[in-house]
C-alpha cells in the first residue's frame, strides 16, 4: 500500500512538472530543435544504439516525448509510454505539431503488459528515470517481456555515484545526504522541477536510489545478455557543510573531482 501511495504522489508531481517543464527555457530550446528538424538525443545514445531505421522502438518513461519523437525522426517506428496523463497528452500534441508519426500510451510501467500486447526491436530508456522505480527486478522483467527475440535494450542514465556529491539541506540548514547504498522510498519535498527554476506549489516526491550493481543484476536476472556497460567521466564539486556558528551551516567547496557522471548499458534478449 505504501508503494502505491508513493507512486500516486509521484504521478501528481509529474503531472505538475509537465506543465512547468513544457514552458521552461530548457525544454523550449529542445522543442525548437525538433521544430527545426533536429534531435534532442545525446550523441552517445545515437552512436551506441546505431541505425534504428524501420525498427520498432518502445520508449519507457518518455515524459512528454521529445526523445521519442527524435527517434522517430531517425526512422524508428516509435511507441512512448508514461504514467502521467498530462505528459502523454502533451506528447501527442507535439507529434501533431511537428508532423511526426508516433504512438503514445498512458500507463504505469508495471501495468503495461495489461494495455500493450506486442514486442519491439528496441526498448529504450533515458536519463533520470530509474530512481522513480521501486522494483528494479520487475522493471527488468517488463523490459524482457517487450523485447523481440534478439531485440536490443538500451539505457543512458545518470551514474548513481553522482548523487553522493549532491547533499541537500533542510529548512534548518543541516545536511541531508543520500548515501550510495541508501534504499527508498526517500521522501523529498519538491518546490521546483529539474528543468524550470520557477517555484511551484510544494509537492512530495518519493525516490528509490539504485546502485549500478542493482541495475546490472536486475537485467541479468531477468535473462538479458549484456553487450556492454560503459561509464562516462564528469567533474563534480566535492562539497561539505561546515558549522560557521552555533546552529548555522554553510556549504563550502573544497575541490573538484572526476567521477563517472553517466553510464550506458546495451543488452539483448
């Protein structure tokens, strides 16, 4: 019951974030790329997934479909899935606006087998999605369920080590950190979306952090065969909170360090 309540709260948050993200400067720029015939996809994903022309592609947790539509622009026959009704409505309208043929399905990822009954050449997922999944083992089984024999699964995601370098502070200024091996649900009061700095009404969110080992093990346990696991470097600030006077803490930057910022996995059925 707790899990269902958390997912329902997250769905409300993503309904809200869709409205804020759709008008953000960041997403407006991405939509402009599509309008000009370009892509929102990262070069890494384009290179590692390769030619998608004529292939069926299922995009899980697609938000309002910018990457989904970009894969369609590259010749894929696309289906995007998201649990937010607001996001799916926005995705459909963008497909019409840019005259890109795409199917969009509103469904919780775990309920998808009940509403979609076919398999795909490619199952794809992009950054920032795995922390919203309470059950990675079930997720991997869903991936397998929708892959054709010899089909390809691909994910390009933020590396879980990065979150250990991003301490949050609560209202009293005391540090609240996510450890690498923390397990959810972690409750966070969100006041801004990741894409739009404008404040919005407070909304609770629930995160389930997963280690890189969790992701690989879930996919292998489901029966997928890994072709590669790649990690990509990035520079982050090594931060710490210091008490500058009784009860008041400040964030001090000590140095910059190189850590994996992203990882990609390609696997086959």
